[in-house]
C-alpha cells in the first residue's frame, strides 16, 4: 500500500521529468498528422487554396515545417480552445493523437 501511495505521489518538486507527457505511441507526421491537416485544415490553410474563407495568408499547413512553425497556435486554437475548424467535427480520437504529436514532438 505504501508503495502505491509513493507511485501516485509524483516526482519531487523541481523534477521536470514529471511534467513531460508520456509518449507511448508512434504518432508521426507521416502516419497521422499529415492526414489530419489534409482532412481538417487544408481546405482553408493551404498555399494553393483559392478561397481561404478568411484564413490568414501565410498560415499554411502544407508541410510539417509550416505546422511546427504554428505549433503554439495549433495548441491554443485547436487543442485547448476547440475553435478550429469553425464547424467543429473533430473526432476525439484524432484530437488525442494530435495532442500526442504536438506534446511528444512526433517521436
């Protein structure tokens, strides 16, 4: 019982390893994230999109580098704020995988 309590207590103060997410799956740009952005985002956020429906010019998600450059906005708007895409429709499992990719660096 005591071991169980210590296991649930977390790391001592100042230990940054406790704050890092546990990265147990292999979510990568190639096996998930590219398809996520193709399905949910590129109809407005692509460099080749004619009608951006109000999406800011230059906020494009064509490549992993472009998404990484906007990673804090993706976290704030998609994962934390749930305000994109405008019509919603994101599957909870897809959001969980996107969060893991963002938090774990796609490793």
